[in-house]
């Protein structure tokens, strides 16, 4: 086999390996910025040059902005813009959708050479369009430049570059879909939170009109339950990802809310929170945190109604299963002998429903006082949150 043919074959095989590796990276869900940089790096390596760049179309500014690249200084990426007119090689690719090969930029009659490329001694360039789903505006252009005037870019090089650009287009579609879903999710949770706040306000207004102590107590407890659920929706976007909540942060906020709603501020009975060090970083999804918050609200309210002294709420994650234990203790004597949880009031019935898959135990520790120990079930298989 002639040496030139063998060299060309090795080049094409290497390009295919680069496309395959880049595709795997894209499938892993890497961030778009990093993926654009990887695309420029793969393009540069595949065409054996040290200059490549990704240009994003900014329709409002009628320009192409360099958003990723290799071989360019820090004053170029995110700063330098090219025109989108047909006299610009990248602009031509953007407007026509056709790849552009210019192996003799200095003698080109079709295009002008951008000043940046003149300053870097670029002699030839190849551009392909980055496009996502059909009907969507193109994202921009993937371009490779070379200072070497002896070689020439070929149609095979265009095919390699277009393959990379197509993978980028798919990643852009996925990123756009994710951002659209996130926006819709944020809006939905925002509306739910507002609705819960309205419901809580209406209950508080109704409380002013109620004179019966038992009815007033029931309305107050209902308002606290709504507050607990609303607090979850408020914190669903402060966690490490949308829909996930750092449990310790949520519980600290809930305790502050309970102090206010139960009227146990300065001079009242203390309400303390303990979170074990191993549980500080625990992250749960919104449904599980809602269950945790409702259980805590029921037990703390119960302790203030029937118990004495300091009320302590303690949370510990079960490292092996991902479940959790919530202990609410006070200094009182607890329920009377013969107390049956199954025959308790509405609060106990709510707890029984919430703690399915877990459990609730009443304990009288040796040091005195009383505590309820709620065991929250681990997440379903395959759901780490």
C-alpha cells in the first residue's frame, strides 16, 4: 500500500476515533460549555492544526461570537466577534448552511480574511454549520484554521468536521429541552407555593372569626401543615439541583417557621434542632422532604401541646439505606398508660399514613422525659434522593 494512502487511512481512522470519543462524552450529559471546548479540541486534533473555534450566532447583534476554541489567547474567547455577511467565511456557512473550504485565504476573491486570523498567520480555513433540530435557528459555526499553506483541507475533512458539529447540535437540543423543562418546573412550583400561601392566609383570616377553642386549634394546625408544604416548594430551587433539597437546611428553616407559628420565641419554651454531622449533606427529593417536614410539624406541635420543657428535634440519616430517623423529645411524661397510636386523633392518623414503610415508636428514655422516634423509609430502588 503506498505510504501516502496509508497515512491518509490512519488520519481517517483517527478522526473516527475522535468522533466516537466525543459522542460518548456528549452522551454522558457534560455541560454545554465544556462540550463546545471539547469539540474545538477534537476538531483541531482531527485536522492536525493548533487553531480551532466554535462561533455562536447572536441574532440580536448580527454577529458570531467565539465561545470556545484552542490556540487562541484569553482575550479572544468570549470577546472577539465576526460578521455574519456573505463576505465572511463563517458568515457564509451560517447563512447558506453550506460548508466552506478556503485553502488560500490570502488569494481569496470570495471572502475577506478577518483581522484575528491575519494576526495569527492563518493561511487556510474550513467551516461547517452547527444546527440543532429542524426548524430551529442554527447555533453557529465550527471552524478549523491552519497556518500551514502546504496542505489542503478536503471534502473528507469537511465530513469529519460536520460529524462533530452534528453531535454538538444534538447536545444543544438536549440542553435547550432541559432548560425549557427547568423553566416550566420552576414556574409550576412558584405557582404552587403562591397558592399554598393564599390558602394559609385564608385560614389565618378565618381563625380571627372562630371562637371555639378546638376549632381554632384545628385551623391553626391546618395552617402549619400548609406552611410546611409551602416551605418545601420555596426551597426546591436552592439545592444542588432542581427538585432536590438539602435536608439540614430545610429543617433549620422549618424550625424557625414553627417557632413563629407556635409562639415560642423569646421567653417561651425552647425548640432545639440537632442534625448529626454525617447528615449535614443529605439531599432528598421534594416528596420525601415534604413527608419529613409534615412528620416533624405533627410531632413538634404535639410536644408543645402535651409535653413540658425544651422540645428537641433530632435528625439522622441512615447511611446504608438512605432512610432517616427523626426524634422529637420533650421533658414531659408522655401519653398516659394504655395509649394506642392507632386510635389517636387526626395527627396520629396523619403520621401513620406518612410513615408507611417506616414506623413510629414512643419511648421513655432512662434519663427521663418522653420522645417519639419516627423512622422514614429509604428511597425506592434506583432513586438516590
